[in-house]
C-alpha cells in the first residue's frame, strides 16, 4: 500500500495544503480589513491595508501600496510553490 498509494496521494495533498494556506492568509487579511479578525493592536496585513486606505487620498499612497503588494506576493508565491510541488511529485511525469 505504501508503495502504490502513498506516491499517488502525496502530490495532491501537498497541493491542496498549499492552496488552503494561501486561502487562509487571504481570509485572515480580509477579516482583519473588515475589522472582525485580529485585534487592532495585533499586526496584520488586513489591518495595515485598512489603515493605509485612510491615507490614500492624502498623497501617502505607499501606506496602502506596500502591504497590498506584500499580500499579493505571499499568496502568489504559495500558489506557485503548490504548482511546483504538483509537477515535482507527479509520478506520471517521472
């Protein structure tokens, strides 16, 4: 069973885990942005984006820009890692 089933199961499980990790980060940032996630005293990308939104039209765009770009890069990197793991662990491509 370990010889036949385990190699075929590890790839999809790791891909699903990385996708769920990226979704969990985005969900936490969304809840913090809406004000129902982490407490305001705890650092969170959603809280930083919410605070930066208040300064957007005053000319201080970077307060919103850098946390937003960081959130996008983290989610994209985790999804690309999942895609790479799917290709690397696919027994049909070996």
